[in-house]
């Protein structure tokens, strides 16, 4: 059985999916779980903090799913290219479905959580690629941060136009960072 913190997050996520963020009330979560609002605030400082936790949890699940999908690719370069394609496909689809969503007000929470999750994969692929001799990188951490920044900048471009084909440009820039 999940602990109280997880139960709160699970209930919040259900309410969020059904009612949206604005209409998801801490009082409703407390009522569903038969706990006090005070108990919720022992585990989370605010409704935004619950949202942040839920989004981070989803980002980690997505990271594991992506890593599993990419592990059969033969090179670390191919895995990075695959990651770029998946991220941009996911973001493009999400923007198309949520362009008028109230979640845009809290975009930075999602951006940060997913970027942190993807950065873990980027770091793994770059580090292993350098170790295997596939990449020529002198500063792994700077390279990882630059790749994450390119992906973030590219996904933000999709805010303005979901039809723009930014992935090939990001992939080329990443290739250059890895020693093209």
C-alpha cells in the first residue's frame, strides 16, 4: 500500500486529470482520502508542490520508457538522435492538444521536470559514448548541459509553431558538440 505522500499524489493526479488544476482542491483530496487538509500540508507545502511532484514522477516514468525503447539502438549517437526525436514528437503532440490549457500557466514546472529527466539520459549516453570512443568530448558536463539547452530551446520554438521542423537542426548541432 502506498504511503500517505504517495496516496495524496495519486489522488491529486486523478483529480487533475478529471477536473484540471484550478478545480482540483486540496479539500477534495483530503475528503477522498479521509485525512485532514493539515495532513496534506505536512507532506506538501502547497497545491503547486503536489503538482510538481506528480509531474516529476511522470517525467521519471517517461524517462524509463524512453530508455527502454532506445536501448536496442546500436550506438550512443543513435540513442541521442532517438531521444531528440521522441522528445520533440511528445512536445509537439502535447502542444497541439494543450495549447489553450491552464497548464501553460505552470509550464516551467513541466519543463524543469522533463528536462531533468532527459538530462539523465543525455548524461548517460554522452558519458558512455566518450568511454567507448564514439564521441570526442573534452568536458562532458558542459556538453550535456548544452545538449539539454538545445532541446529546451527547440521545444520552446514549438510554442509558436508546432509545424516547425526543428529536430534536424538540433540533431546537427548535437552532432557537432559530440565531435562531428
